[in-house]
């Protein structure tokens, strides 16, 4: 799915419809209420948690990076780079993420420190 779609809510709706799922079917697959999916798909609705985004990406067979930030995955040969270029890309991409999602990403990175 390499379409550029501007907002998280629009990408959720696009992926759901493209997957042939109703809001009720997606809600059931994620273990949430149908109204919750409706809120996620509204421009002025609330954002899903990182866990819900991960589950949605899996259920609807889209990449997490596309669903969360609208990023099209580059081939692995282009995805690398120096540490500073990767850090710069991460900062640039983070500017487009919803705050609740960004908070989860930071928490995930902080918890990864225990493995370093």
C-alpha cells in the first residue's frame, strides 16, 4: 500500500475499506467497541494506542510505518545509513506523529535501554 494519505484517521479508514472490513469487523478483531473504530476514523476523533495501531496493521495487512505516519517503506538497501542520518530521519518523522503515539514510542525506546 504505497498511497500517500495525509491523516492517521484517513489511513485507518482507507486500510479498513481496502481490506473489506466493516467497522464492526475491525472492532471485533481488535477487541474494541465499534464506536472506538469510528472515533479513530474521524478527523476530530482520538488516536489509537500503539498496541492498537500494531494490531490494526497486522489485521489489515499494512505496514505500521504507513499506518502510523504515512511513510512508504523503502527497500532495505536504501533504508540504512549512518547513525546520525538515521537519528535525523527519526526526529523528522516524529514531527508528524500524534502525541499519544509519540509518547508510546519514547516509552518503548526507554524500555529498550535495559537491553543495551
